[in-house]
C-alpha cells in the first residue's frame, strides 16, 4: 500500500495525467510471487489475486474503480476497448491524452497492451462540433 492524501489532494485532477488522488488514503497493489512451474500453479495464484481484488471492491474507489498506470493490470482491459481501462487509469484526462498521442505518435509506433491509442484527427475534429 502506498499512502496518498495530504498535499496530493491539492493537485487538480487535470494538472497531471494521474487523477486518482483526492479522497484516497492509499493506493493498493495486488501482487503474487511463486517459484513453482506449471500452468496450474499460475492459475491458482492469479485466481487468488482476482478473488482478493473482488473482495476489496466495497472498500475501494468506484464508478469507475480507479487504477494506477504503473501497476499495469491487463484484467481491466486492453487496447481493443481502451476507453474502459483508460478512464480507470486517467479519469477525465484520458481523452486529452489520446489527442496528445495522436499529435506525437499518430501511427501508434510506441505501444503495448494498454498504451493510449491515438484518436484519429478526423474523429477528434467531429467530436468538437
């Protein structure tokens, strides 16, 4: 758990890409390590983490349940539905970050499973009407 609060609450949500600070006392990172080999072992550990994640639901942020981008979690989505995980990581900053991505990396050269997908300029223009 990483403590938040204090001065972090004073920074506006739109000042930096990570908006999930105000009103949150801690940031929780779900981890599991194992040394045994095999798919069954991996599934057991990942299943345990998913159960823990679900059990924590009543006690964490919601609508959407926020996430921290440096604690990448592919369970919350990948690029096929970027808006779903993008809002969890970046809140209302996601659309603005997608426009920046379109300006500096329009062909999405720098990408991973959860990289911000650039909004095509035509769609961006249509959205402003």
